[in-house]
C-alpha cells in the first residue's frame, strides 16, 4: 500500500495556482512527477501524492521546481477564474478512476504526437543536411571541373605554342638545308674565279716560284690546299706499367698462412659482389638504402643510441641485399642479446662463424666476438657447458683477453656449483 502525502499548501491568482508539497528526506527527480491538464501525481515509492484538479490547466507551460525538500508547482489556468478548491469535490471512486485513465491516455497520445513531431523534425533536419551536403558537393564538383577546364585550356595553349615552335624550327632547318647548296655553289664559283685570276700562262716555271709570298695578309688557293694537307703525325704507342702495393700479412713467415689469407680476401671480395635475387620488391628505396655497408653503419648508429629494434631492421634489410657478409650476422646477434632473443642470437652467431672461414688473423676479432656472444646466449639459457665451450674457443683465439678469461672462470664455478647441488 502506498503512503499518501497529505501535507501540502496552495494559493491561487486569476491565472495560476501555486502548490507546495513538502518531500523532506526524499530524493525527487523529474521522472517522479506526472502531470496532465486535470491530473497531477508525484510518485516516490512508497510515497504517493495525487490531485484531480478543479479545472483544466496548461500542462505544457506549467513548471515544477525541486529544492530544499519542497516541490513547488506553478500551474497556469486555461481559463482566467478563481477556483473554489484545488481538487474536484464530491467525486466518487468511479469518476476518479475515469479521470485517472483519461489522464494516462491523454499523456500517451501527447507523447505519441510529440514523438511523431520529433520524427518529422528529425527527417526534415536530415533532408536539410542532405540537401546542404549535395549543394556543397555540387559546388565542389563544379569548382574542380572549372579547374580542370582551365588546366586543359592552359595545356592546350602550351601544346599549340610548342607545335608552332617545332614547325618554325623545322622550317628554319629546311631553309638552311636549301641554302647550303646555294652557298656551296657560290663558294665553288668564287674558287673558280680565284683560280682563273691566279693562273700563270708559263707552264715551265717551277713550283717554287709559284708559292705565295710570306706575309700576314697573303692568301691563295695554294695556302688553303697546304693547310688541308698538313695533318699531324700519328701518336706513338707506349706501355704504361702499374705497380700495386704488395699485401703484407701479419702472420710471421715461419707460420706463413698466405694461402688462407688470400682465400679470405677472395671470399670477402666475392661476398661484396653478391646481391640477393629478391631486390625487385625494394625498388622504392633510395640509392644509399640499397647499399649493405650503408645499412650496416646505420644499424651500428641505432645500436649505439639504444634503438635495438631499429638496428635489427637495418641489418635485416642489409642481409636481404647480401647474405654473405658475416659482420651483419654478428652485429644482429648483439642486438638480439640486448632484446633477450637468445635463440636468435645463437643462430646469428653460428651463421657468422660459418662465414668466418678460413680462420686467419684478419678475422680473429670477429671470431672472438661470435664465440663470446653465442656463449653469453647459452649461459642466459642456463646451458653453461655449451657457453663454456664457446668462451674457451674465444680464449684459444685471443688468450690475452682478461675479461673473457674472468667470464670463463665464473662459468666454470657455476657448472661446479650446479654439479654439487645435484
């Protein structure tokens, strides 16, 4: 059963009714209030206030203010008049039920009408927005077409001007070609005239007497012929000898490994000439980005700054271009160690050792690094026996490296401690 709120007060004027309903201690929201032209209800379960108004009100403009534990209603009358009471007097239960149902139906009808009106308004807004969008798109399309037309006219004018220039150039060349035989004929005529003027009747005179006098302004057909016949002598052949600096190997002569050194140099030269076959999908790269050495230097700089993923990407691209350079695998193994990709570090170090053959003094440093990095990866995976083997191999190559020797001793102690624990 609901608890009825009976405590309320009201006053009126000719045009409005002012109703105060105390609701202290209750949380009221607009959803708790229901009002029509003849019916007012405030439902705050389990509390309920209900009023069947004396005369119709304008429920659209009427207001309700909630605050300080009071709901203050301002109900505007539809007809200007004074009410005898706030609610209908002497109404039986059936009449009140009828008024209640009528109020609910009116509210439903009003809500339906408002919903339809909102739907129509929304459709109008959508239509207006669509029309505005179509107008904007039409204006943009027209602007683009105008730009295209202007560009087309501009290109057409430039093409016509270029064609005109080409025709003028061809016409000029044709005129020049037609004028060349005429000029040659004129030159030939001038030569004949010179020959006729310089001809000497006495044929017995020697040629030495017919030579033109030496002077700055002297000219005749004899001087022209002589200039044409005086050709330079052919160049003499000779052999150029080139001496290369001899290769000096660090190995002492009594321990000479010249053959291995030469083989290592030959393998390095062949490796630098090797290019992978899958470069066709890298055509969008810059010219320097297609150079494995440039990519290796780029990866080294990224590694120095701590960008290990970027360095791996640079080495990967370099290996796609040339997979025969051991330093690329060696440097990528260092990156994998920093990224804790220990299995990949072991794989890259092993590949570098496969390429670092034959074992010569020139690749000692690279082989030491490969063994140390692979041994470090083994130890990180708790494979201390394999790691010790790599460190001992590094010591056999570089026996004076104290750091490697100390690390190897630590691994031996770890192995001994593991065996004792077991």
